[in-house]
C-alpha cells in the first residue's frame, strides 16, 4: 500500500436523518476531511448519497467499493460506522474482505479500526444493535400507519399534489429539454432519480 494513503470519503443520509445534528452530508464530510488531514491521507473522491443503509444497491456505495476493489484507492473513510451499511451481514462481509486485502475502512469518530481484533469485535456488536434498532423502528412505523388507516386518516400525498418545490420542477424540465441525463439532473437539482422520472412523467415528457 502507499505510504501516503489514498482514500475516498463516503457520506450518506436517509430521509429521517437529514435534519439530525451531525448527520447532514456536509457535517459528515467535514468530519472525514479533518480525520484524513490528521492521518495524512489524501482524498481521491467524495461521495454524497441519500438512501437507506440497508440497501446494498446504492449506486455511489457500489462505486466507492469498486474503487477499493480495483486498487484505485486504499480504502474508505466514513464519519460513522453505519454510514456505509446498516446490515450486519454486509458489514461482516466487508470487514472480512477489507482485512483480507489489507484495505482501509476507518471512521472519523474513532469507533472502527479493522486492523485489530478488538476493533472488529466492537464493530460487530455495534452493528448488531444498529440492525435491531432499525428493525424495531420499522415495526413501530408500520404499526403507526396501520392505526392511522383504521382511524381513516390520510396516508401519504394526495393524488396530483406536488412533492417538490415548483422551482425544482422547472429546473428538471429545463435540464431535460437541454438533453441532460436523469443522473445529471438528479445531482444538480438534488432530488432522487425517481423524482426526476415522476416529474417528467407528470409533465408528459416521459413514459
């Protein structure tokens, strides 16, 4: 491995975490930057992604892993351990893979150190708790929605109601007419690919 390690920074938020102090994308990145500076590591690329930590098919998550696996970079730095994954099985598989190939997965908060058995054990225990916490929250949310439906309350958005501000809708349409691809539009407007597609579909610009 290089004397001066080359790493990517990966930051992730899920919808419910966006407003939580310390969990915003900018806050995570700043934390990782300071950590890399302290370690003397160089930053190759920074990834910002919105999605569930239980979804292994996140595009930027997979892109970051590809760079590590192909040897482009030495490893990944995240602000917190659960930013990369919330699935215990995925966590264990990544730990095994990274350790076997002498790759870095470090957290700026100091919780994760795959170079030591104690660090791997502690990380496994924490991830087991995180998975339980996520599953428990999901069950409580489902129960709350069930009770709300039984009481006749409106769940979700009413048909025809806009989900995003009008200025973002106009920007999506403008960029689409300029020939921009969905991913470019989503990145520029800061919305999901699904939102881009649904907006264009609603405007009868896409099927």
